[in-house]
């Protein structure tokens, strides 16, 4: 999986087609970068594209407020 940006708060990646955005991608990212991953939004399994994940609870809460 291609990571296009990562810092202490977020990680931005390209979700491949056929991969579950809520479970598989966070597991793959956790293995790759070694930190907790929080799902902020999702793409259907049969769709690929750019995804943003939070790396801590504070970032997840702040970003969730801006998305909704």
C-alpha cells in the first residue's frame, strides 16, 4: 500500500481496490508504521482511492468534527 503522507497525527494512503477500508487498511498501516490507526471515513471495498487515517484519539476526534 502506498503511503503518500505521514506525520504524528495522520497518515494518508492509497487504498487499493478489493481491500476493506475499515479493517484491512488499518491493520496493514499498523504493521507498516507501528502505531495505532483510527478510521475517519471509508471507501467501499470495490473502490480505490486516497484515505486519511488518524494516528491517535485526539487527532481522530478533531478530524471527525471537521468531516461531519
